[in-house]
């Protein structure tokens, strides 16, 4: 440390050490450099400080890139809520309209194709939980299929949106074929132990208000009903939207469970959302990691044969069960 540094230097050094953000650090470093008198004895110090400025500038640039400029962040949707489902379909079928009427999001809705170019999430309230829906550009488009298929891979389930006025049966077949090329197989039920990636899916046949739509939706149900749940809606007339919300919840693959301390009322304000098919022990792990190891048994109101029935750790839970964990 060169001698004869002025008090301003030590003041600036203190600020630099306390700086929390990169921007604050850079500002403090500027002051620090300015406070160092220029003479031979401070050459090395000044060179060191300048090196630090350049290092911090590099870090700031990298941070900025990862926050906004980076492709990844723009095409990646932060998961929120109890489950995430993606809206999949061809142009103009009403994916964005559906997002706008079921959630608080405000997508571009237009009668020209390819009005959606980026993923847009929205939260759909369903009873006491929220489910995240992600609006996407139509599939079958070279410039977006890459990242769209990436989202389909990681999302919990698919909502296949069809236009009842435009050969919906052919649309369904083409969607299944297209996602199949990405090795994603749609299914109405969970399939385990088979190769490939199986995704739960629901067919939403939109524009029920159009002439001829009822016939088309009957034909669609006959053809696809055994494979996937099919629900006909009209976003414009707000028809069947409550049933649709329930169907979206059903296909999401989650259930709600309420925990209840022994001798007390259940806490209905905050359901635990767990994968359907989960057992008592899996719930215990979610509630508290110690609970899983200490759990002796549980009492259940709901899916058990009688209320308050004592069940074993491997008892499979159902939606809306109230569970009392005994440790
Ligand atoms: N008749 C009728 N038209 C609808 C309905 N829902 C949406 N539309 C219309 O269909 C057109 C396309 O709607 P969008 O929601 O933009 O469709 P999209 O699937 O998001 O389209 P892309 O983003 O291009 O893939 C718009 O003109 C909507 O007003 C409906 O229930 N009935
Ligand atoms: Mg759209």
C-alpha cells in the first residue's frame, strides 16, 4: 500500500467494500480511482484498480445478457402455480383467445395467422388453486418449432386447441403426428414404463358457435373420445368454460390435499398440491422432511371408507382428501 493516500481514498474504499450491486461497485471504484494521486508510488495501485473495473464491466455485461438479451430467458417460462399446461394448435384456432378469457394475461388476438410469436403465460384460477397456462405460436412453423417443442417437453400437460369450423378431426391427427415427430406421445392417462415421452393431453374444440360445429364436435368425440378427453367450447359465447377449467385441472395430473393437525380443524386455506397417485408418505415428505421418517400412520377424511379412518403410509390419496399425519 503506497504511503500518503488522502482520506478520500479510504472513504471511497469503504464505500466500495459496502457496495451490494455491480453498479454500486463500479461507481465506488470510479471514486476510488479518482481519489488516488497520480505519481510513481501509486502506479501499481492504479493499474490494479483499472483491472478491477474491467473485470466488473465484464460481469455486468454477462449479467445483462442473461437477464434480457439472452434467447433462453425470452423463450423460457418461469413455472408458477400448481401445474403448467401449454396451449398447442394450428394458426387461428383461438389459443390466445382462450388464454385471455381464462387468465389475467393479455395476448395479441387477431384474425390473421401467426399472431403469437412468443410464449406468454397466464394464471388460471381454479377453485382454491392457480394453474399456469402458456400460450404458444402455432406448431408446424420452422422458426419457432425448436423452442416450442422444448416447452412441450417440460410442461405438465398439453391443451390441444382445435377450430370446429376447420376440419377439427384432421387438425387433431396432424397435431398428434407433429408432436410425435418430437417423440412426445399424447395420452389421456399416465403411462409408465413405455419408451418415449408421454404427456397427458386434452382436446379443446373451440368455436362451438360456428355453423356445423355441433356435428363436427360429435364426430370428434366419436373418433378421439376413447383416447383423449374432448370438450367443445366457444370462447366468444363463453360456453362450457367452467367445464373446461375442471377438465384442465383433471388433466394436469395433480390433486389437492389438506393437512390437519391431530385434534384441530383442517387448514383449508392452503392445499398441498401433489401428483395424482401420491401416497400418504409422499405427502408427509412434502409437509416436512422429518415427517416422512417419523410418520407412524395417518387418518383420512374423504377417500377412505369412513371418515377419520386410519390408513397405512402407502395409501393412495385422492383430490380434496383431508389428512391427519401422526408422527
Ligand atoms: N367464432 C369464433 N371465433 C373465435 C372464437 N375464439 C377465437 N375466435 C377468433 O379466432 C381468431 C384467432 O384467434 P386467436 O386467439 O388469435 O388464435 P390463435 O390460435 O392464438 O392464433 P395464432 O396465434 O396465430 O396461432 C380471432 O379472430 C378470434 O376472434 C370463438 O369461440 N368463436
Ligand atoms: Mg395466438
